[in-house]
C-alpha cells in the first residue's frame, strides 16, 4: 500500500509505502522511473512523508510514533520520538503527519491513541502541545493531516469528526470547516486547500473525493470522484495544479485537460 506521496522542487515523486519485502521510501522521476529507495526494516507502519522548504525529507510512523528527517539522498539527519503513547488494542498508536512553520518550527499531529498537535524546535526539542479527545472547538477525533499557510494559519484534518480545524501558530482555535466526510489528507497550495475524503458512514478505505476548498472561506471550489479501495490517504499537487493521490498499491495522477 502506498500510504503517502510528496513532490520535490525538481518534480521527483517520493512515495512512502507499506510492506515487509520492499524499501518504504521510493523516489521516482516524472516518468515513473525508480531513482533510489531506502528505509527497509526501519518502520512499523509508514504513514506520511513531507518535504520541508530546504528539500529535506520527513517521514512519520503511525505505530512507533517516530518522526525521521532525511536528506534527499536518504541520509538520516534527525529523529523525534514523540512518545507518551497510550495502551491500545491495535497497531496504530502514534503520530500521523508533520508540517513546517516559520523559522523552522515543526508541528506534528499525534492522532492514533492521542488527540493532539505538538510543536518542536528545528533541532527536535518539544515546545508545547494542545488538543484532546472530543468534538468541540480545539478537540479532535483522530487528527490525521496538517498544513500551514504563509499567513501562519494551521489546518488540521480532524478525520473522524468530518471537519478541518484551523489554529494560529500558538495553538489558539480560529475556526473550522464542517460538513465534510472522513478527511484523510491535506495539501495547501496558493490559497487552495486540497483534501482527500470519503463518506463517514462507510468503512475506512472506501471510495471518496478529492475536494478543492478555498483556504480562507472553506468554500468548495470543485471536486473529483476517486474510485477504488484504500484511496485518498495522501494527496500532493504539482506546480501546475494537478492533484496526485494514493490508490492502494498505486498512485493516481489527475492530468489537466487544458492544452
């Protein structure tokens, strides 16, 4: 299963996949040719992959709750052990995603088991955290993805509550976009917030939609139907505005029809 995808400045696609018999991190060129891979044996449940403004690669493990920073060549640069995981019956019990704030500030969603957002310094020291289980403002039922706008607004996919909550950089609640499905993934590009979501009344992994939202107002700007199993877990957008999402053991790229 391809869990998440991220594009670098050169257009290379970084995939994070699950499975014991393959490297978790794959780097492909725009034509799908494998350039390099790494990480075998270092993950329990690979969950998300992001690329910071300096081009470093960050991954999040949803079982060990370990966040790892690599160079683009796969050299391990730093690891953050989030920890404080409660006793759980299932293997999912850890952090879910990471986003990059101004001056190197790091923000991590810890959604499996816990229900919080944590801030770290650029060198991996914890600053603070906020959030708890619930349905009210600033509460979460599985914070699953996170993005930060150039204005400092933090967007958190509150997956099982079917909404996207917004905060300032100090964790103060600003508002929410409600009436959504199960929100798996977020990608903010140029004032547009792309979200991968599926119906809340169907099992996880069901078909759903790539939804295009105005980041300021939450107004829906458009959507794409996405069929298949285990789709929409991660979403990325090309420089020209074409969305890419995960689809089981494949990646689905929506090409523009404009010529």
